C-alpha cells in the first residue's frame, strides 16, 4: 500500500526527520488560508500516487496566498495519469542548496534491507542507477543489528556530504530505518533530502510503501489507503481477502497459491496466450470466496476464456467446485471455462462440476493441457479442444 507524500512526511516527523511546515488543502480557499498562515512563498503539490508530478504541472511555486489559491484551483481540476487530484499539499518553500537521495528497500537476493544514498537527488533513483550507478552508495543492514551509526556515516562520506552535516544525516538515516522497520515498509525514501541554509537537512518529499500482508498490524496506516489508486475490481478483491492484480490479457486465471499462480501465468505465455489477471484465492478458500473470485474475473470485458487451476491441499477440490457452481448461478459466464482440479477430493470436485448448467466447461488433468485449451479457446472461441487427454463437457 502506497502512502501519499503528506502521509509519508507526517510519518517521518514521528521519527524525528525534519520536514517543511505545511498542511493539506482540499479546496483553493484552504490553500490560500494555509499560505497566509505560513507567511512565506509556498509550493503547491498535487497529492496523487504517481510519479512525474512536477513535469505534468502538479508541483508549482506560489509567492502569495492569492497565487496559491489560483494554482491550487488549477491543480485540483487536473487528472494525472488517470488519477483525479483531490487534495494538494501546501508546503513552505525551501531555499535548496543541494539535493540528496536517501532510501531503504529490500534486497531480495541478499534477504536484507539495503540503505542507499546519492548526491544526485531530485530525480528518479532508477534513472540514476541506469545512467550514473557510481553515484549510488549502498550498505547492507543485518536484521539483528539494524542500521548502525557507522553505516550512516559511510553513506554520508560516500556521497561527499559536508562533514558538518554528518550528525544530522545520521539521525535522519536512523529515524528512516526505524520508520521502515516499525511500519513493515517495503520502501521508505526521501527524495530530495535537501541541504538548506544553516546548513541543515530537510526532507522535501517522501515516499513509503507498506507491505499489504502486514496491514492487520497497522490499522492506522490501513485507514490511509487511497482507493482512487485501485480499480473497482481490486477494491472488491480486497474485501474478500483475494490477491488480485488486473492485467491486459484475455485469459482469466483463478489459482490457489501465489507460486502456482505465477507458474500458471508463465505457461499461458509459453503457449502464446496472455493472462488477464493474477488471482490467488489462497488456502482454505470458501465457496463464497471462490464465487467472488469468479465474479471478479468475469467483470473484465477483455476476458475470452477462464483457466481455473487448483491444487487441493488446504483448499479442497470439492469446496472449490461448489464455489464454482455458486458463481455460475450468479454470474452466468458467457465465456468458456477450463478447470484443472488436482489433489484433495479431486474426484468429488469433478463430479460436482458435472452438475454445472448454462456454462461451457472443460476439465483437464495436467496444467499443460489446461493452458493449451484456454489459449485456443481465448483465440477462437470454438468448441471442444482436439488436444488429447483432458475430459470435456459442454
């Protein structure tokens, strides 16, 4: 789950990271009042969960409260990369002497958190990594020890930071690490971390991504979710506890287990098809959840065929089959459905599927057969496959 800039910076402040004075406005009048309260030039920033806000005109300087009101009115009427701007952050403008980058993320190859810093702040760190990788300094953090002060100083020295700022940089880095760890983040970054007159350091922008799987531990953060970022289908999936990501293909996928779901998507691609979604119904899925998953898949008008691939371990095949029948009665799919049930109670599950009415249904015994069948059906929509092996029913 992504946090907005203003939410990220509010979180930073709780960990002693210096941020500019500012408030969020949802109307031009509020923006004017905030600018008047700050009594200085301000930066009006669109609060949407996309990159490139500045280039799109979503970040602008206002020298007077009247100008802040005019700019806020313009920005609040914008749509950036398909997302409406519903609020703006009005921050006190800073006199920037240099822009740095400081961030934490997970290095999955090392299975460690990695801290990164760069003297080339203010731009996408991915672009810096691609064009000038030597400008990024990294330290690997041992989970039992956490980020140590000497590692923060290593980062400061590595980016050529003036020694007078090492102490404040270290405190900011340690605070960012505590923020990252205590909130179960997968990314926490300050870009730019600006050098301002004093000299001092100030977090002018912030980005935090929270691990969805840990949100049950952070109801306060879960309440910050911006539903504008999600499609209506993804919001419905979250309500039922289903892992769902919509893609641009035409073969809907329902699978139990993230690894099996990825393998199913891969084999669809291998045989020339395109998956329409990632969907993991999880273990022990109830008939209600399976029915909800079917509704989610069939709500995508691009879906021309559905592939259901269930390995019955915790999730029993007969339970899944009952969920399918319930879904078929509610949704009445007009596209063919290919089902592979293997594992616990697979025979019972297949017997239950024989009761399906009003749906073009095929069963397969192997994933290869199921994928080939789904790809062909999505491609031409014709009847039973000529592939040998799978059972077929219409």
